[in-house]
C-alpha cells in the first residue's frame, strides 16, 4: 500500500532536491511567431518542411480545428496555426494565402498522410 501511495504522490508532484515533494512546474508558454518575419523559424521548429507535416498543417488551416499535431483557429481578422513547438499568427487573408503558397511547395507529393 505504501508503494502505491508513493507512486501516486510522484505522479501528482515533482521532486525537489533531497526527495521532498513540490507542486509540478507551470508549463512553459508556447512561443508565438509572426508571419512573414518569423515564418522560416516556425517552419523549421515545427517540422513543416517535411511533406506529411506540411499537408497536416494545410488541412488544419483549411478546415479549422485539430489535425494531428497541427491545429488552426480564427483570431480576429486572421488565423493562428499551432504546431508541436510554436504558434504562427497570420494577421489577415493575404498572409494566409502567402502561407499556403509557401507550405504547399513543402507538402507537395504523392505519399499518403
């Protein structure tokens, strides 16, 4: 019974040095990138240069919602695309079109999702 209680405590709390329990750390906020200034950085850190990942990001943007590790949602007059590592803010429809053209070249291919 004591082992189960210890395991449960470890799952709920992190450990400080010395083995004493502490509250789990606050999650680190996901970085927000801006189109077009940080587009290349967002593509690299989220793996969108790989065809399968690029197609998933495009599908999430076309049909707002979650598509695997990528998601998209409306934000004012623009949209926000979320990847596994960071978020990309597309401020208007023109930015969205430019993003689609840029990512389409990465996601072009015949292999299935």
